[in-house]
C-alpha cells in the first residue's frame, strides 16, 4: 500500500447487498499523501452532526432570507421588470444619470411621460419625485451606452 491510497468504508452494490472491503484493502486517490483508514474517518468530525448553535444560526439566516421583507419586489422605472427590492435603488428623478436615454425619440399618445421621461408609472415613489431603478438599468445609464 502506498501513500496515495485510502481505505474505504463498505460499498453497497447495485443489488443492495453490502460488500465489505477488508481493512487492508485500499483505493488510491491521486494527490492524497497520507493514508486514511476507515476507523480514523469514522472517528473524525467528518460526518459529525453540527452543534446546536450552528443549527440555530442556519435556521435564523434561512428565516431572514425568506422573510416578507427580504422577498419584497418592485418594478424598475426604466425597463418595467419586476425585481427584488434589494437589487433596486430608489433614486430622485433629477439624479437619474444620462436621463436623455429615457426621452422617447418618437412620442406616442399612449406614453405616460413624467417630467418628459418615459418611466413606468408603477415604479414611481409616493411623491412622484423618485423611482426605483434596477442595478442593470442604473449601470447602463451610468455608462451612457
């Protein structure tokens, strides 16, 4: 047996019969320098249950990530796509970068313009002076593409 071989635990065959390798039998893994026996593997913390504090932390983070607040969505004033509130920024209409991109080239009677800009009305704030802008649209407007 060389240094790149590892002793393996029982292997379950496809016909559901357990086939136990002898403790002296090993399987080699490239790049593994030390020998790991099945007994050392079982005795290690490899498959140990997480502590209660780790479980509590994981549950807490899951609850936070799936709460109503974390899952709120809003519409983007530029592309009208519904996106996570966390991926949007509420921006004052006067602070929109390169807002000339939001002025329609060919106005249409169905367009609802806000201060001359074609903005999705559902994305406007209560004061009608702010709107939600998704990260993608904000980046495109900043680049002046």
